C-alpha cells in the first residue's frame, strides 16, 4: 500500500464509525503499521467516548478530554505519525493488537 493510502486509512479511522469501518476494510486488504496503529487508537477513543457520555457530569467532563485526545490522534494521523494519545493510547495498542 502506498504511503498516501496508509495515511488515508489512518485519517479515515477517526472520521465517525463509518469512516472507521472503511479504514478497517482498506487496511485488511493490505495491512500497514500506520493504518493499524490509528485504527486501534480510534476504536478505543470511540468506545471511551460512548461510555462516558452515559455517565452524568463527571463522564461528560471526561468525554471532553477524550474529544481532545481524538483531535490529537487525528492530527497525528494527518502528519503520518505513530504517536499515542496521552493516558489511553498504549492500552489501545495492547488490547486491540489483532486489528
């Protein structure tokens, strides 16, 4: 897979659940380290965001933090960097290493 397509997969993984699914399908055709890295990270950010929005007040505040991490991850993907978001990025790489 060309570097540009690998970067596209990384970026798409952060753009809604549909974008994440498209990124996963594209990455399954020919896996790249950059694409897989961001697919794992975006998945954990989505899960954390969904769970936290169901918890009143404290969860909503933490969801804002997750949103900031989401922006950071998207920026790293646009730059083509494999940089973990703070606090949860390493967990995403461990828990979803099969992706």
